[in-house]
């Protein structure tokens, strides 16, 4: 057990998986975990600004990370030097209730650049609603424009994992798994499953090589079920059966998992 500066007790779990060590920082509440992760993000972005003059990071969607974004708005950062992009997105209009873009814009609204204020630039992966393939291609160009046509380097990646061991929009038994680990593309469309399992909607996702361009990768998971899934799935590197296990095995940088009960 480790006492943090804010008097939160952190318990660290570790286990081996295919020659790597899986490290899980455990907290008794989502509030404590959220404060911890917000601090990690703030530190990474501040360091990037100090050393490179700007920061670029990627964030996940869903309900779990929303409190983290809401807490992050109080960080002492030069938001004008920061760009946020998405890890993945459902192929729906950005004002749809299922849109991660909508959630992230609402949670981060006080620090985002818009017509009335100067702040952080937010890049949604939804760039074209005519067709998922066209959307992915335009999103890729948007990301490459951040680095003069080359793949951008992300200073921080906030990731999530589902109870089926999926991350980003990389799900078990999806056809995209045949190329998502080896493609030169940064962004790919993801077809929905026809058997009723997730994903039930078309999606847009960063590829694994794109995510691997992150200097720091932190996964945030909650609940005993996901912790048990992570422990089991980390031992299986088959991308069709165990996406998170395959990701851990190939990732070139250290990964941290943060878990809240």
C-alpha cells in the first residue's frame, strides 16, 4: 500500500504476461482514481509544453472517463498549446446521444477553443458522415496535418477497456483485427457485428501503430469484472479472442492500468 500526497491509498498489483509485467494501480473509489489520472495527464501535458512548446494527446470515450475530463478543466495548463484527439468514435452525428465527441465537448467545454474563447483544440474523428471509409480517410489527414504529413506523437493516451477485452474500437472477432496491428494507416473504419454483439454501430478507430506512437499510455478500468478480465485476457495474445492481451504483448512502451472498485 502507498499513501499518496492527497491521502488516498493506492494498492499496486502486478503480474507477468508473456515476458512483460502488467501493473495495475488500484483505488477504492472512482473519485480517487479520477484525481490520480487527471494528475498524470496534467503532468504529461505540462512536461510536453515545457520541452516541446506544445502537447498533443488522445482520449477515450464512454461514460467512465467523463469525470476525469470534468476534473481536468481545473488544471493549471496553457490550453492554447494543447490539442486533444480521439482514440475512437461511433460513426454517428456529433450531436447524437451516443457520440463520444458530444460527451467530450460537454465535459471539457470550459477549456476548449470555440468561437467565443481561446483554449484547447479538440479534433473529432468524425470528419465526414457520408461514409465510414471517407470519414476515416479525412480523420487521418487531420491527424497527419499535426506533424507535416507524418504520424503524430501523442504525449498521453487515455484508454479504456470493455468487459469483452476490447479497447479503442478493436473488438474480439472483428474483421479489422486482421490489419489493425500492422497497417500503415492511422485511422480505420470498423464494421458492426451482425450477431448483436458489440460493436453494434459502425465505428472509427485509431490503428494500433497510431496508438503505439504515444509516449505514455494509461488504461482506466472500473469494477471487479474488468479487473478479472484483464488478468485473464493479458495471458492470451490472440487479437481475435483477446484484443487487450494482443495489445499488451506488442506495445513498445510501458502501459499502466488504473483500476477503481
